[in-house]
């Protein structure tokens, strides 16, 4: 997995690129993104929890969740899917921490029964959430791997 922040030549906005290979078919990894009951199990990095989640996985659909810290603080994410290509690509625009806009592109590819998931995020500005994004996504993708294994 690589996760260093790679700035593009055309944008000064902070970015994150990560890639993860799952020992599972693309259909199963895609399914984990398709329903709120699944997303709420893996999307929020531990030790945070997800007390509420809504996923309407279609272009124009909503993606909302609340991330809850162990001490009780809650951080809502309100997003809209701007592009959904089944089993290939998910793109969404999210607002988190009240003023951070995040553009996320997730792509899925399969080779030899294994699925590669690539995540690319562009943030409106730098803040603590952005600085912690690599660690957060690492935990999240670990949880997604565990979820996918449990569904096989």
C-alpha cells in the first residue's frame, strides 16, 4: 500500500492517494460500499463508531454518516455521489468538520480473483483531519478487508 500525499502540478490543494488489494472478487468489495448496514461496520476508522449512516449508491444519491469518538464527540459527514459506475468507480463530494470539502474517487479493478481499490482524495484545505487522513484510511481499509473476509 502506498499512501504518501502526492500533490498534482495543477492543484495546490492537499491530496491523498492510497491503494489496497483485497483477496476477494470485485463484486464483494463493491457490495461493502452498497448498503448502509455494511458501510457503518467498516467506514469509520477505529476507535470511532458510526451511530448513523445513509447510503444511496447512485449518481445524485446521498451519503451521510456520523463518526463518533469514544468520548462522545460526533462528526457528521454529508456527501452526494457525483458519479457511480457499478463495480468500477464511486465519486463523491463530502463536507466534514463543518468547513472541509473532500472530493473522493474510489476505483475498483479485479485481477485473478483479487480486487484493487484505489482511493484519491482532494481536500479544500489543510487541517488536522487532512493530516490524519492517511492513518484514518489505513484503519478503514483494514476494517473493509475484515468485513469482506467475513462475507466470503
